[in-house]
C-alpha cells in the first residue's frame, strides 16, 4: 500500500487546515529533531556495545 499524489495532497491540505500555515514548519522542525536524536541514540548504543562497555565484567 503506497500513497499516491492525490492522497499526499489531501493529507497536506488537512494538516494545513488543522494547524495553520505558521505552525506546520515548527511541527516539522520538532519532528526532524526527534528523528535525528533517535538515529543518533541508536548509533551511539551500537558503539557502546561494540566496545564492550555494556558487557564489562564486574558490573
């Protein structure tokens, strides 16, 4: 199931009606920062596991 151009336009119009033109960039900025932080945290956890910090004897 994929979204076609018509569905994307309808979703964008509904968002514009619900939140207004000034609020949408703020919402997208917050969403982008959240995704960026999530990716950063998930990469950081891999680094810790690979270095063995989580499996240190004596913890």
